[in-house]
C-alpha cells in the first residue's frame, strides 16, 4: 500500500495514469481565509500550526508558474497538468488570499511572500485588457471561456493592498 505522497509520485511518473485524487489548492486558500475570519470574532483557539501547514502546502506544490500536481478548477470541470505550464487565475487568487492571510497571522516568510508575488503577477497577466476579461486557464494552454468565478478576482482580491505587491515587485 502506498502513502499519499508515494501514490502521487507514482501517479505522476506514469504518463498513462490519471491520478484519482483531486488537488484543488483554492480550497487550501479558502480554509486559511475562513480561519482568519473566524479569528476576528473568536480568539479562543490557536490555529498557528494549521495555518502554517496549509500555507506551506500551497508553496510546496507551486513551481513559478504552475502547480506540480494535476489541478482541478473551482467547478471541478477542467483539469490542467503540470506539463501544461498553465494555471487557473481564480485558483491563484484563492491561494494568494490564503498566503496573504497567513502572513498577516504569522508574519512574513520569504517563501510565502515570493509565492504570493508570483501568483499576483500571473493573475494580472491573465487579464486580457483588450477584451476586458480574465482567461479561465492561462499559460501555455489558454481557455477564453467566461467564468463567473472570476468575479472573485474582482471583488475578493480588491480587498488586497496591491501597493504592497507593487513595492515588492520593484525590488526585483
């Protein structure tokens, strides 16, 4: 019997095997966000260890412009594979929000901040200014479907302080 990590490694090595697990990193970001909202109302439980593990999980499976595991979109309709070097902007939005909340809760960690900045940069890159929409999938593979989940990027991420990201981008 395989451990989870052994199963994932085995599935990814075999090109003819489609992993039966679902990796939806947007849910990790959502959980961190939910914990931060809960903490605003009730500070009885210390979630530091859980938040750190969740944020580290986002970073662990991220590789500059894509996740290293096959990733399903928020609606569980489409899957992209690491070899596609593509991403779902909405998924990155939830992950970036989760990383941001983790940094607010536990302080900045270089790997979290680096991943956060990469994701925000890629979200902005997925916005087609000429047509006025955000691609559902962006990268080597592009999907121009209009997706209602992209409203999160407009409404949810609008709460972010983009000045911070811009400041960090200028340091590069």
